[in-house]
C-alpha cells in the first residue's frame, strides 16, 4: 500500500481563513500530534455537542483515545458518532500595537472521523502502552501491564488520521500600516511548557528513582520551536 505524504483537503478540512497557514503534510501533522500532550474530543450525542479534554496517543495513522468503559462521549463514539479532535501547541503571545491585531503563534491540528473500538486484548494493551508512552516515551515498559480486569474497565478507540488539517502561525505581529508608528511596544513573547523536578509519590518503593533517560529527553522539556 502506498501512503501519500500529503493529506487531501476535504470540504471540512480546507483551511479558508488564512489558507496560507494550512498544512497537510502527514509528517508535520504527526509532529504536532506527537508534541502535544492533551487533545479535545468533540462529538454530538443525546441532543448536545460534547467536548472533553483527554490524553491520547498516536500509532502510525491512528489517534488512540481511552477512558473508563462508561465514559459518555467515548461510548457514543464507539457506536459511530462522528468525532472532531483538536490538539493545540501555543508558541508565543503576539502583541501588536492595536488591540485588533493581537494574536498567538501556534501549531494546531484538527482531525475529523469516526472511531472504532479496539476489542482484541493484546491490541488494547498495546494501544494503552502507546498512550502512556505518548506522555513519557518508554514509560510503559517500566510499569505493570494492564490486567484483564483493567482492560475490561477501559474503552480504547482508534481514530484514523486521514481527514485532518494543521494550521501554523509564526512570526511578528501584523499591525495595519496606519498603526505601525504608534508609540506602543510590540513583539512576540515566546512560551514553552516546562516539566519541573519529579516529586516522589507517597510510599514510593525504596531504591526506585525516575529513569535517568527521562530527564535527558528533549520531550520532557518542551522548548518553543
Ligand atoms: C491557540 C489559538 C488561538 C487562536 N485564537 C483565535 C482567535 O482569538 N480568533 C480567531 O478568529 N481565531 C483564532 N485562532 C484560529 C482559529 O483556530 C481558526 O483557524 C480561525 O478562527 C478560523 O476559523 P474559521 O471557522 O473561519 O475556519 P475555517 O478556515 O473555515 O476552517 C475550515 C477548516 O480548516 C481547518 N482549520 C481551521 N483552523 C484550524 C486550526 N487552528 N488548526 C488546524 N486546522 C484548522 C479545519 O479543518 C477546519 O474545519 C486561534 C488558533 C489557535 C491555535
């Protein structure tokens, strides 16, 4: 199977506002998904549009979502309710001279699709490992694998990343020409997500320590790009 490097925009994923900021390269979409930590999952069920923040993982061209078996939105999604998922990275405040021109530098992804439930226990365990490893690469191998009972208590969904867009804003504020000379400081303020020093859980087993590899990982400290 030949997989295209670029996703075709659809009627839903065609970036209309600032279309020059639209990105459809699979690698760039995946990179944003991999750098993000949480997503927002939206879907329409029981007469309301729900939106829930949650953790996720990525395995190839699939986004992996999980929750308690009774999780309302994921349960609905398992019956074919269409989902929209967003992931947002905020890179900088963009402070213009005029209120109108303020903005944010960002990289974000929107995925549309229908999820399916992962039922095979081995595949489910692998998907859960991928979600934990998305938070911290390599973590699942250090921890106890899910028991059959824990697998039963958990719903795991896969959502194809086939109808998706990214949008990226970079660069300085874009004030209107008539506001360029206003005597107001203007520029960007870079933002980054930083992880602090690990704090032991109560009763953590003697002789255990955070894996040395963690603290060295670039992913552990998320600099602006
Ligand atoms: C952190 C952040 C802050 C923002 N703040 C504002 C704000 O205050 N006001 C504002 O108007 N806009 C803001 N945006 C941009 C916003 O996400 C929309 O792109 C913009 O509002 C255009 O909306 P629209 O409905 O006209 O999009 P359209 O261009 O009509 O959207 C069509 C399709 O383009 C794709 N698309 C649109 N936006 C994005 C996106 N951000 N990421 C990935 N795919 C996308 C989707 O597939 C969408 O279905 C912000 C974005 C981010 C990430």
